[in-house]
C-alpha cells in the first residue's frame, strides 16, 4: 500500500461544469498516473506525472488537464465535463521496485 | 494493434477447481513486466502477481501462478482451488520501458469476469 487517497470517491455533475479530482500520496513517489476505466476497455492512461510540474499526456487525454504543484498531489481536471467522461477514475503510482504499481480506490464520476 | 489481449470476457469455474485466465501481449522490447490485478465488485484494484521478462521461473503467489510462455507472448493466470471470494474481474497489464518518455505506465487488457460457483 502506497498511501494513495482519491477524492471525492463519488461525484455527479452536470454537463459543461468543471470538475477536479484529487490524488494524494504519502510516500513521496515520483511517478503518478491517472487512468479511466470503462466497460470493455480495461484501464486507459489519461495523463501522468514524473515530478513536480512535470506532466505529459496518455492515450485518452482529450478533455482533461492535470497539475502537480507538490509531490504528494496530482490533480485531474475536466474543464467542461461531457457525458462521455462518465467513468471510474483511478490514480496510480509507480513504486520503488519493478514489481510495484499501486492504485487508489477509484472515483466514480457521473456526468448528467 | 492491441498490446494486451484477454480473449475471455467471462469465465465460470466450480469452487475448489483450478481455472486459467488467458493473456497475450505484444511488445518489441526485450525488457518488460507483466501484472495481474483483481477487481472485486467493491471496485479496488488488487495486485496479484508479477512476472518480469527476464525472470527464469514462473511467478507464484499462494494460489496464484503465472504460466509465462515468452516465445508465445502469453502470460496466463492460474488460480488453483477456486474460492467463492475469487469471483471478480481480472486484468492483465504490461509495463514497458518506454525509452522515449520514461513513463513506464501500465497498459491493460479489457479484463475477464470470473464467477466461482458453489
């Protein structure tokens, strides 16, 4: 367990509103990731971070932005939520050994 | 092309029997890692087992073992003596070095839903 906390755990929002999801870790890991999970697709990478203020896009980054101003926090923002962004969002960190990849509890986001 | 393929959307197994969940992968890199995760109905991602591409032996963790066939690019998960609590979604994932970006993110298959029947 890498002490990963996601907030909120559940959120319902309206189309067109901005939404920010937070991922917090307690163990100073450098690499952090945001994934989304949809039926039939497994988990897909949205954005990742390799340090404070260092972020890059994943495979499904359209409509999302991220920020990392502190090592422990990685924020995912939907600037203007759409129904296609209804999903379960997972934050993950890469641990210190090759076998480590830890996930947060997930955030279920519904855009109505 | 799909990097991770799980061809079994759903599987049934009788309690106490063994079950194999299939996973094939595609990579041109000689160094990679393969992961299996369990996702119960509560939603969390639970790490089960890891296999490195250079590991000489197949990985085992309790009732979980990984049937790693490198030449065939397959990494099947074997669960022995299935229990009712094994009913869940199972994901295979791969981590490549990704030398261009260094991101080393996981790429996931679409998952297999396992149902253990009493």
